[in-house]
């Protein structure tokens, strides 16, 4: 049995393109995440979800990262990877904002804050 301190990250990503009305598909997100995971030697979860908010809603996904005991990572590494994934998906899905929820804090990335997101 292997045991580690728990540290998680969940990226909450809508699939509606900003305010334009276009949409990305979960398959586009899956393909992008698969390429990222292949390059970075990483495993994540991909869960379809639906966001409901005042006056509307949209389909979305939750991408999850954990401190996996077989391949332990530091909190810094998990946070860095989660932010890189969020930035790349933000660009792919034409998002204005993306939330990343860590075990110890929640951050919101905004489009104009990160001019050079991951590919």
C-alpha cells in the first residue's frame, strides 16, 4: 500500500464560445487533453457536466488531477499542470474565464491575464 497527502485540482470549463454562441465539443477537449497527457506523462479525469447560472446554462467539462500514489507529484507540480491545462483549454474553447479548484484555494483565470497559453 502506498499513501500520500491528498492534493487535488479540478478545472471547470464551459464549452460555449465566450458570448458568440458557438460551442466546442467534448471530443475536441478529449483530443487536446490526450495530447497533453501523452506529452507530459500525466493521467487526468474528464467528466461531462452542465453549468446552470442566472438566465441560462451551458454544457461543460471538469478535468481532474490528483496526487496519484504510483507517480507522486508536489502541490506545485499539480498546480502548474492544472493551470497549463486550463490555459490551453481556455484558448481551444474560446473561454473568457476558467475556474481551477485546488484542495487549498480556488483561482479564476481570465482571458486577458494569460496571453501565451499552453498549446
